[in-house]
C-alpha cells in the first residue's frame, strides 16, 4: 500500500527546464480572492496536447490550530490578531516562516470564532465600501483600543502573501512573479477597489497580475470544462445570466453570445451592484429561527452557543438539501465543558423551516417589476458594512434585469422585443457554494422562467457542469491560458461609464448652490489598453494644491461619449463613487502656478481604470488618485 | 632435497612473523563469522515467533508509522553487524496516535464522551451526545483518511481466493483445509486505508496536550 501524506501531491509532468523557465512563464495561475475563501488554481502553459488542458488546484498549507499545519484547497479569508500571551512560542510557524506576520486561514477563523473581537473578516467587502479609507487601520471594527488594527488593504495583502509563500514553498523552481497571474474581483468592484487589489498584488511582488471579473471567470471555467462542447450549448443570440452567490456577496453579470465571421463571440454587457448578501446570511437566518424556538421553551442561548448553532445549521441545511428523504435533522449544541452528555442542548431543524426561511425568504416568487426594498438608514448607525437590507435575492435579480433592459441594444444579434420589460436571459450559469443546494437552484430557475413565461418568452436553460466552489479560480487560470491565443475570450471592457462632477457656469443665485453637471470621462465598455482624451474641457489646477472632484459611475448609460455633459439624470441611473483627487507635483514648477490641464482616461492591460491630468503646454501627466476615501 | 620437515606440535613459536599474524587473523575472522551466523539464526527464530503476534495487531494502528523514518534509522544503528536481513519491528509513532486522539477530541468530543460516567444518564441523553460524537468521528475519518473496503463483493456472497492471495488482507476462518483456490462466504468485507492526510506538526508542538484547557476572560 502506498501512503501519501497529502492527497494533492503535485505531480510535475514536465521537468523544469532551466533555460526556458526564466524567460517564459511556466504556469498560468488563477487566484480567487474571495470574501470568505481564497483558492489558487494553475495550469501548465505549454500543454502537450491542446485538447487536453490540464489544471490543478493548489492544496494550501495553513495553520489549522496552534502548532498544526494542514493542507486545504481553500484558504479562509480571515485574519486573527492574537494577544501576545495567547499562543505558545513557535506554535504559529509555517513551513516557510517561523513566525508569520499575520495569522490567516483556518486558524484565524477557528480562534476568531471564540474571540471575535480579534478577528478580521470580510476585508474584501470593505475594499468596495464607500466612505472609508481602505489603507487606514480600521479592522476589526469592534475591537477594543489595545488591539492592533489592520487596514482592509493590509488584510487583503496578507491573504495574497500567504498564497504566494505557499506557492513558492511548493514550486520553488517557478517564482510566482514570473508566472502569468490572474486575480479575480467581483464584477461590481469600482475602480478604486480594483486599484487596491492590484496594489495589494504589487505589494506581494506580483507586478504583472491581471484582473478578471468573477462571473466571467465562472463562465471561462464552464467553457473549459465543456471541452469544446460549449459551442453546441450556447448559440448566437443567447444572453447568459451569471448568478454568483458566495458566502458573503451576490454578483450578477450578463454575457451576450454573438457571431463574427462564423465564430461565436462573448461580450459581457452588464454587471450588477455589489450586494452584500450570501450563504452566511442564510446560516444566520436558520440559527436565529432555532434560537427563537429554544427561547420560547425558556432556554436562553449565549453567544458561543449561537455560534455553534450557526455551524450545525450550516451542516444540517446541506444535509436536508442534498437528501430529499430527510425531513428533519436533530441539532445538538454541545456543552462547552468536558461534560458532554449532561448540559448539551438538543433541538431540530425541519425541512419545513429550511424551505420557508431559505427558499421563500431568500428566493421568493416575485414579479419582475418588484424592487428590493430599502428603508432609510437610521441616523445612529455604527460604522459597518452596508449589508443588503432586502434578503430576497430574486428581487435584486429582478431589479437588475429590469434596469439592464437595453444592455444588448447595440448588439444586432440579440433581439430584444418591443414589449419586453426586462432583459430576457436565454441561459443561466450558476456559481458559488449556495447554489449547490438543489432546491435553491431549482427555485431560482423557476422564478426566472416564470418571468419569461409571463412575457411568452421561451424558458431559460441552465448551463450545467460547473464546479460551483472552485470555478472562479479555475476559470482565472484558464483565462491566463487563453490570453495566449488558445481559446475564446470574453470581451467586455469597463462595466460602467465614469463621470466627474463639474459646476455649471451660471450666474450666482443667492441661496442656491451652482448646479452640478456630470462630465463623461470614460464611456461604457472601454476596452483594455485603450485611452480616451478630453481635450476640450480644461481645468486650471494650482501646483501643489490637491483638488478633489466628485466622481460618478453609471452601469446603464451606454451611449454617453467622452465629453458628454449631463444636466439631469435618473436617480438609479448614476451613482456617486468616492471622490478622486489630483495633486500636481511641484517638479520644476513654482508652487501656486496655475496649469491648464485636461483629463485622460485609460483602461490598463491589467484591467484597472487610470485617470491622468495632462497639461496642454508640455504634455506632462499627473496621476489621479482614486482611493482618497475620507474616513467620515 | 633431503631436508625433512618434522612437525613438532608442542613447539611454540619463538618469533612472531607475518605468517603467524595472517594465521591468527584468519582464525579470528572465522570465529567472528561463526558467531554472527549463530546470532543471526537465533534472531530469525525469535522473529518468526513474534511475527504471528504482530500480525494480529490492527493494520490501521501501524499505518501512521510510515511517517517516522527517523526512528527507523535509530534502530538500525543499534544492530551494527551486517546480519542477514535484520528485521526491525515498526514502532508506532506516538505523535501520530496523539494527533488522532486530539482530532477526535476536537471534532467529536471523543475523550469527553468516553471519560464521562454514562451510568447516571438516561439513554435519550446519551443519544443526544452520541450525535456529536458520531458526526465528529465521521468528519475526522473522512477528512484525514480515505477508507475503502478490502473486498468489493457483497457480504454473504461466495467468493473464491486464488493461490497466492494476500493473507494479510483476507483472513481465512473456520474449516481451513486443503489448498488454494479456497471458496468461502464473505463474512466481512474488511476495511483498508488507502490514503492518510494527517496535519503536520510544528517542531515545538506538544502533541500530548489533546485539548488545551479553556479559560474565558
């Protein structure tokens, strides 16, 4: 018998060739930097046979508990700040570091479960949270003064660093910086959050990492796993709706299938808003309902019991969803002390509760005209993440499809009938662990199809064969591979048009602030590697003095060209992002000098938006900073 | 030509020349060889006896021993002579055993459950706790071991064992007579571990602490 210590021992099919290894990337590496988990997948760049694309998912060594190193394909995106007396000397060493700077992964989640005040979670959601400075130490948000805080940016860097170190430990012959690295971000990430992700990659030495939107990555993974059969499953004229429901976020995208000279082309036509709603909300919902039931019986639950309950609800939910024969699952909240038999609480979770709470609560049968409800936030709100107020994912989806009615208007191959009230998807691709549950997937499909049926449109079909947990990382690795011209690529460009706010020139009226105009500086769908200049609109900027602009984005206005000035716009058409800041450095100039500049927007090959102020006189350029989020 | 070589057995050599040295050396060498051979034979005889005992110990318990390559080296040092195929008994690694106990305690509250006096509880109460233990043990087994049946045939069916079957993997019981192939009823399909994925431990980790005491502040 042959005993491997690890199941996923990496078998290198090709011996490293010292000559080519340095010059050319050996692997295409995809990193899914998820809200709750990180995954790294990779594929050899030089596949022997193009039809047999092979890829692996890295088993990431990580501390599971003090002194115990375990390998798992998922690295939980958690960071724990231990007290100096909490852990024994040497019990936090990893194979590559005797004392890592931060505790991340399974151990962080494990320790943080019992000491939440020291746990950093959902750092990724903070990156996209307007109104906070992502580089200032603000996490854990609820921590007492003496606990050293980290910034969301630092936490993201720490997860990436762990992945890098693990890679170098397992592949010492192939430095990650020399490989083709693709990092995925939610499609709904704004330019500032994308910029921060790229910066985090640079901080770990990954200077050439590319960004890819997660729903696109999921579609790439589906294309890869179909082994060429996707051309039969998708036809010209299809609109594929990608629904990605992860642990903490829901991400929506629409991808159109068109034809060009006989080849199918994929274009990402729309992305949804950043919705902080996911599987964790479902587990919590179940736990709270069980808690309420226990409290009716006169049993009060402490916070550690609620936590244990959330865990067992998650397991029980999966069992109920996966076995149609099981109608109830007993739940036991084990006593914390060594006396297990006395003092453990027993309750149960029934199929009924699970379907009412999860299927009807998160995926209610709604009309396509429904909008997610939002109540105005009360004035006193502690600093926290802007979690979605409406838990109904179907309502968010309905609003998204209705809002994107005209998303395909520029594509001739897609026929959107006159009477349509929403953009009708013809195919649906699922991603994210939540949709592994058959009943949830079925309900979501039936809701979408009921909308289609109401307008006499054919039912959408579900694209099958996706690996819901690992698809994003796998798709990212495959994207790195197809970038070398070895397969179909999804076109898309920027998922929004961007505007700066300028005051309109009008005579001053007492008591009224000058009206704000939105000046388009980057149109919708700008492709990577292109730039747009705006030479006719000049600003006089003072050297050495930072100037701030209000910054807006629109996910629906596709027709605005660079230089378009908007006086009025619909409320949900344009949303305000964080301010941008321009500081003209003093190099070779007198402070106080006024320089006329115009703005220039470029989408980098990496996938980030870059704004520059360009002087007309001598063409010198200054970078415009996105991440100037004020901490107020 | 006429020189007569008389052999006087009582004669003692007065000079110690090279020939004598060689002679003495050869004698010493032969004696040593003889001793080694005898010791070797004796050891083999002992091993054969012990082997039958060792076989009865469960396969699963000896498996983690794969990890303790260093310990095997130590034992080799003790037996210096190049005796014929020195047979070393595998010593089960205590770290791996402790690690497994610790995993069972963490996930399944195994030690808590076994150490608790169950005589004072009702069956229903024990049943509640058993769910925790069963679920956790199941998780540990699935996460850290790949367990497969030895024989894939249905239990209760007749199976035939060819000549030279693996006697360690299939145990014959009952009316063992005649010679292979043997035909009999599969009473138990057997279990084997095909893969072990135990976590690694840091140098300073004290595996004897199965579960740290917990103090809430």
